C-alpha cells in the first residue's frame, strides 16, 4: 500500500516534490502500522483471553 501510494507521487508523475503534509501523512501511516505490528503479541493474547471468557447463549 505504501509503496503504491509513493509510486503515484513520484516527481516524474507529479512534476514536483512531495509536499511536507504529504510526507507527514505517509510517515504517520508507517508509524501506525509499525505500532500495530509491535502490539500484535499483546493483541493476540488479549483476544485469546476474551475468547476464553465468552458467555454461551442457550439454545
């Protein structure tokens, strides 16, 4: 996704460099993705705890 986003903003296509707000945007996206990747083990563990403690509906 990021590679494609950047490829559409190459200087040859746009005729200009990235604007500061565009660079900030892609940097924020990358940081959010990195944070989610780092949180993955904790998120998985939390999901397993919740899944183990669900209330079963009566049939």
